[in-house]
């Protein structure tokens, strides 16, 4: 064990990012105290239960608790007493129609921690924030902390994908740190010394660049998805096949095949709100035209939802009133129970509002979906959802749906009609079983 491994770290916020960060740091050998203002969440974590679906996380929480290296609290005083390095991992949801980020949780984390920082401390933000936030918070921290300027703030954005949070934390593709303080840099390098030794790039920038790296990365990913979905729109009317198009593009390694998957488009707690917050910030900075293309990226993404509904309507031959629609998938992507801005649920709710009886099944997100959309029907299996359906919509590409047997499902539905909203199925295979198969961007 090297000296750095005895470092004690507090992790403020125990949602997807914070709980994953805390458990992974304990796994790496650090002493970690996770903090949240939500008592119920802390109680769950203390008893080894993870309040959301994240493959591989529960065993890490359990082993962290067992080793004594991972503990949880609701007390900022305790966190300040325990650690000299504090990671802010709270959420920054979309505020309102303006699209701007709600910074109240980040502000409150700094405001509540700072008064307890009586000795030199390092605070590092991991949350996604609008450019300029960290500089304001650094000043606020120094003003509120008894340690004054010895309480220093850096920003180190995270790039975790839900469903791969553990892997992305333990083996990130890069570590970015915004700071001009040698003490902040030393603390963050100590935290990731194994990863740096393995050759993972460690980039030190100013605060603003670090904040921008995160939102720029998400804006790029969203743009790439919307680009191929715009090609899907064109393909549909031009008689082309967007799957073949995407494949052909992917062999150019300047383009690459990742995030070039055409379909229902992006949702979740990150890409949609991050591009909107980025546009709102550009507006505030007086450079609105620089990001006006993101408005189109958002619009293309929303149009895919409308198009999916249109295809289903065509398949059932007119209006939805009185029809039975099966929706496979509620989470915003597979291997997640997250339904924030879920394209699947958005489509399901719209079709229900048009008069159809919609029955939804999802392997992990049923409980959350039921809470958010009590007006929909839910089945606890794929078979249950498709029973007597006039049309089936595959809207989240869980492995269970990809591997479904068209013959078996065909025996359960009222009519063999499927809309593959994620281009997840083999059309030839499904058509061979007598299904009318439709997908986005294909004939
Ligand atoms: C995203 C980024 O990928 C992470 O790098 C980032 O750290 C994270 O946001 C964040 O800001 O915290 P995540 O929201 O977990 O991660 O989900 P993604 O895997 O990026 O998928 C986003 C959406 O795009 C999903 O709805 C997915 O179905 C959709 N998607 C993805 C497509 O429609 N097509 C594709 O080819 C790829």
C-alpha cells in the first residue's frame, strides 16, 4: 500500500455518480465516507442496498461496508472532520423550460460543507455544471470556510455511462482536472495514481476548460446520434437503408461506428438536459449562435419519437382509439432502470393519450415507470405485455427483446405487427415468421 491509499475521501451526493464513485474508491483501498441529505437513501446504502439498478455496484458496496472502508452519513460536520478531500457528486437537473441547469444542489453542498472546513482542504466537483460555475464556487468556498483560501476547489468532470458506471470509474478513458493549485492536483493525482500509472491520460486544465470538456463531450455524442437519425429521416423518403449507410460510414475511422446507432434517439438524465443547459449558458455568454445547431440536434431527436408513433399508427391502419399496443422497454436505455426523459415512455404515454390501451414491460424499470405513468398498463413479462396486441413496439433494446422468438410471440399477439424503434431485430427473421416489420430509417 502506498501513502496515497491511506487518504480519506468524502463523497457528497449518493446518486448514480456519487454511490458509484464512493464504492469504487473504497474498492481501490481508500477510506470513504459517502454523504447524502436523503436519510432514506443513506439507510439503504448502510444496509448494503443500492437504490437504483447499476450492474456490479451492489457487490462493491457490500465489500466496502464489510471492510469498513466505506461508510455513509448525513452529517457535513462528520465529513469535514473525516476527510481532507471532498468530491461533489450531486445532480444538476434541468431547471425549467429555459433549459438552464438547476445548481441548487451544488451550491448547497458547498454552503453546507464550507463552514466545517477548519483545516486546509480540497473540494473537487464531479457534477456537470455550466461553464463559469466552478470559479464562482471556489470564491464562495474560500469566503465561507474558516480555513479561508486554504479551502481550495478544483473541477474534475465524470464521464460515466449508466450501466457501465463501475467500469468507467475504475478504468476511465481520461481524467480531466481543472485547477491551478498544486495542492488540488496532488490530491487528485493521488486518488487516481493507479489509473495514471496504467497510462490513462491525466489532463490538467483551467476550471473553465474542465467544465466545458464535459458538456462538449455530451453535445458531441448527442450530435452524432442526431446526425445518423437525420440520415434515417432522409433514408425513409429516399428509399435508402440507414443501417447499411451507418455501417458503411463506420469503416472510416475518422467517423467511427460508436454512437451512430439510428433509432428512437437519446434520452436519460444527461444528454437531453446537458445540451439544453449548454445552449442556455451560451445565450447568457452572448454566443447563442455558436450552439444554435444544438437546437436542431434536439429537434431531430424529438421528431424520431413522433415518427415512431406515426409508423405504429400506419401499421394499425389509422387511429389508435380502441387498439391494444404493447410497448417493450421503459428505461431510457438497456441495463438501466432510469426513466428520466425516456423516449420509450414518452412514446407509450403519447399513444395512450391518443386512445390506445398501452401495456408496457421492462426488465428493470417497471416500478419507476408505474410511479411516473400510472395511466399506462404494466405487465410483468414480455409475454404478458404482447398478449392480444394489435401492434408491438420495441423501444428499449434489452437483450431479452433482441433475443425474442418471433414464432413464440407471434402465437400470443392479435396481429403480427412490430415497430423496431431501436433497429435491434433481424427483419428477415421476423418477416419469415409472418410479422409485418417496420423500423426507423429503413424500407
Ligand atoms: C452519457 C454519456 O455517454 C456519458 O459519457 C456521460 O458521462 C453521461 O451521459 C453523463 O453525462 O453523466 P448515459 O446518459 O448513461 O451517458 O447514456 P448513453 O449511453 O450515452 O446513452 C444516451 C442515450 O443515447 C440513450 O437513450 C441511448 O439509447 C441513446 N443512443 C446511444 C442512441 O440512440 N444511439 C446510439 O448510437 C447510442
